[in-house]
């Protein structure tokens, strides 16, 4: 069991005092000091961090983050093994990432061999629908970008992202190529990737990322449109028309109902992938946890990205979710927490806190808010910040002294 200790001396308290810049920080810091006894009685069972794939390229890098995690009391690691449609493990489905320095080396296998003897749990972190970043296509002809362009998500302009220029991407508020959840072969392919991974490796968890659309202007993939037309008799591209002339003689209620059906159609396709992955994990009869990194505001996640993660938790499709609550602003951070359905057990939420975009005292404030709101499981993004800024993590560890027992 992991427990936070009380501040050891006045020097520890002064570290927090250095952060006081406005009334909000004053209030939070005062609450932290006044109610430390109450907070210190709360147990933290999971202290986790994300390990980005550039740390998975060789044995030396892996040794370093395993040693770092062990020394600082981290219980769980989200280790990225699928970044841009490639693999940081041995797969018969996906090509090995070119970043792996020794193409005979298996980064995931080595990570498991090093982490498990230290009682550190390893969650295989996979980017799902995100396939490629804008720019030139991958040089490997076997890469999915070069094999199945008909699988790509398409926006309301009916343009494939792989054909866009960089500036066009920026105008569309995204810079990446996504697979389409509405193409049945896509979900089948992604489920197959997870099936192979859980059968071959003794991972402690599967951690899904980019299990969503880039934004609500997607997905007008031809396959998905045809499927919707077959069911509802309406081409969804017409629902995005700005002038609404096609529906000029149709009741407003009918139009709104059809738009809701179109939203549910896209939302349900993503949920189907989560359910499919859950079924694969159950079939293995291995104690593998299924989690997802999700948008922190559940309403926006559901309506803007079609990521219905609260529903996934309520129906036990996921074991836990990790809201990526990376905002620098403490008020916005707390607002996102307040929007989470109180009926969802707080044990099923591991609060994600960004270290990459804020200083250590900003991050410390978010930790305090999380604890005070009843969220005792934490996930920090990411390890790279801690190695680039050696003085970043110690103040955080002073607030929740970690004893790995």
C-alpha cells in the first residue's frame, strides 16, 4: 500500500509557499496545510507514469526508466508499444518500429523481464485510431498507411487526410491521420493487434489511447456513409450542410433526431472496439486490466470526440480510465473533476496530470486537488520531464511519500 507522509520540516512547507502567486494558490495551499492530517490518511494504491516510445528503443533506456520507477516508488508504467501504426514488440501483424536500434531486440519483452522482478506493473500503451502524423507517407510499403487508404477517417469536406498538405491539416484543427471506426475491417484489425499482444506477452494491462475521433467533423468515410444510408435512408454528409436546404421541408424535430442518430452511430462504433478488446482479454483468462487515456471533460469527450468513457466504466468495459487533465489552470482542472459522474467509483479513475506543460508547483497543486476530491490514484505525463528536469519530481514525492511495499 502506498501512503503519503506529512511534510518532514519547515523547508518542505516553504517549497509550497514559493508557489503562492494568486488567491487561488493561497486557498489551496492553506487547505493543504490545515487538513494535512485528513489527507495523509488517504491511501494511494497506484502511482503511475507514461513512458513515451522514444525511451523504448534500446536496453539502456529501458534500464534507466525501470530503475527510476523503482527508486521513486512508481507502481505502474504505461509503456508505449504502438505509436504510429508500428510496434515496439515482435508482431506478425505490425511492422517493428524503425526507431528500435537493434531490429532483433524485443523492447516489450525486455521491459517485462526487468519490471516484474521489482513488482512494477507494465501496461502496454497503444495508440488505436491514430495511424500517422502528417507529412510524407512511411517508407515501409507494408505500413497500413500505404496498404489501406480506404480505411481512413474522412471529414465533412470529403477529403482524405493523407492527401492534405501541412497547412490544410492545421486549418482542420488536426495534424494526424486517423483510421475510421465505421469501417468494420478497422475494428477487426485493431482487435487482432490486441489479441496477438495479450496472447504472446504477460502484460499487466492494455492501455488504449486515441480511442476517439480527432474532432466532430469526422467521419464521412464512404463505407460508413453507405452503412448509415442502408439503415436510416439519409446520407450523413447532408446533415453537415450549412444551408440546410435539403431539409427545408422537414420538421426540425426530425432533423435533430437524425443528427442524434448520426452521432450515436459514430459513438457506438468506437464503443464496439472497446467491447471487442474487453472480450479478447476475458478469453485469455489472464489478470489483464483494460484502461484508456481519455478527454478529461466527459461531456466534451462524448459529444465532440464520440468517446463515451463514462459509459464504458459504468458497464465495466474498462477497468479504469485516465482523464488527461493536463490544463495548467487549477480552476479548470477542478471543474473537469466536478463533471465526472459521482456514481462512478473513484477507484476506477486514475487522475492524469501533465508535467510537460507546467512547473512542479502547478503540478503539485493538481495533486492536492485530486486527493482532496477523493482521487487517490495518479498518472503523471511523462517520464521524459523527470529526466530532463531532475528537480521536478522531489517536491511531488514530499507531498505523497511513496513506500513501495
